């Protein structure tokens, strides 16, 4: 399956340092497991890129992992 989310508006505090474009989630069953790919697209709003690009990438990665773990809480026996 596949689902794509788009951002219509963001008034959260995070909008001061990045602008969400979209999130794309795909999943495929493989035997008794499911592979999930989650792609977050955003525009960096802070400079310099040398410092803020890795920091924002880490923050988005951690937030995405937290969201996925929250959705799968209790379903993952591994």
C-alpha cells in the first residue's frame, strides 16, 4: 500500500526551522513481516546548511521513528 500526506498549514513551533512538504508511507508484506518505508520531505528554514541540515535531518528521523513506533506499539514481537 501507499499513502501520501501533504501539508496545508503548519502553525507549530517546528515551522520556524523547517517547512513540511509531504510524507509518503509505503508498505509491503513479506511473509509474516511488513516492510515500511517512510519518506519525509521538507525545506530547511535555517542557515547555515553545514550546521542545520544534519541537525534537522536527525530531528525528522527521530520524530518519524517515534511516530512509527507509536503506531506499532504492541504489534512488534521482535
